């Protein structure tokens, strides 16, 4: 039997995949709707399977499902039938495309469902409470767990309230999960959530929660990874997960990415204590091959 992800992290670093939607877009698929890559769960599931296969071929050991923006209310609003079936399909496609990988069920924040960019500010947390967040996330978490994911990837979380809500649900389900926040490191060297809360305070919430197998950051600048790793490791006592963006910057006026794509200094992440490493937006299989090569060089 395959070891659990938690056991693997105890033994050494593990390689995550990269930006699934980025890879789909690069292959000519439209991911601009409110459902993002989840649109393809109905329209072109084979494309998702192929993208998973590309990341595994590049050396990824974890396949993250196309469910970041796949929610029951989101599918319902788009007029899609069988929302729960589509969420479960995301797990099947990851298994088929990356049969040698652990499957992580992606759970994006409430702001991703809003499709207004608010997952990068957490502004909605001023009006959406913990109980409402729990009720929103519960159906998708249950479907992903029942579909047999190896771990739930609660990711791009902008603030403490959403961490609190998801912790309660994950604990009730008793399913392994990682918690990853979108963060910013200020000039003072302190890493904070998008809501401005000290990352160490928020990630300290998971200390002692057995279901949480890793904590860290994603969808952040590669230059901010090392301080985030240090804060996360000390605060949580858990293995640290990091999967930043490519380092490019989105120019809203030109509607284009600027700067050079890359994965950052993976060796520095590992030296700081990261155990689960990969990429997020704009990180493609070739970048993950670089990550895998760095991790492989340690063995």
C-alpha cells in the first residue's frame, strides 16, 4: 500500500504540481469564466486529465484537483446540473491522469466562488461569518472526502476566520488536510495574511490538530517564501507547504503578465524547512521539473 502523505513528509520533501489552470490555458482552453478551470469538468474533462499527466511526467508527486472554484452554489448559478458529481469527477480525473501521485482535493476560499478577486484581499470576511463559511465549504469537503482524496488542500486562504471555519469542518470530517494562506511579507520582515493578521498567529491555530498534515503559503511572490516558511514552521509545529506563483506581475491595464517566469530559490525553501514544494499561478510542468530536480538532488 502507498504510504500516507504525512508519512512521506516525515521522510523527506515531496513535490507538488503547478498551476493547473495555467497549464489548461496554455493548451488553448478558455478559463476566463466565473468557474475558471472547473468549467472544463463538464466541457472537456479529458483536458484536465492530460494536464495532470503532464505534471506527473515532470516529477510532481501530488495532483491537485480542478475543484478550486468548483462549488455547489457556483455550479448552480452557472446552470450546471449535478454539481456534486462534477466535484467528484475532479478526483477521478486526477487519479486517471496522475495514477502514481497523491491526490489533493483543492478547496478554494469563499472569495474564489465570488470570482471578483476578493480571495486576494479577504474583504468578504468583514461580512461573512465563520458559521456561514462552514456551511458554504461543507458540501464540497464532504464530496471530496467521499471521492477518496488523500488530502484536502485548503488553499489561498486570506484570513483567520476562514482558517477557523475550515479547521472545524476538517476536524469533523476527520480527513487529512493542509492549510495554505495567501500572504505578504512587509518591510519589517513580518509575514501577514491578506487581511493583515500575523501569519504566525493564524497558523498557530492548527497546532495540535491531528488532521492537519502541513501548513504554509501559496499564490505569493517567490521572494516572500523563505520568511513565510520560518514563521509557519515555528508557529505551527507542522511540516511546511509552499507553492508560490512564477514571480511575474499582472499588469491590469495591459492585461498581460510582466517579468520573467521561474520558480524561485527552491534550495533556500528546503533549507528553511519546507517539505511540500511546488508552484501556483503561471507555474508549468517545466518549472515543476526544476523543482523535482532540486528535491531529487537531496537524495
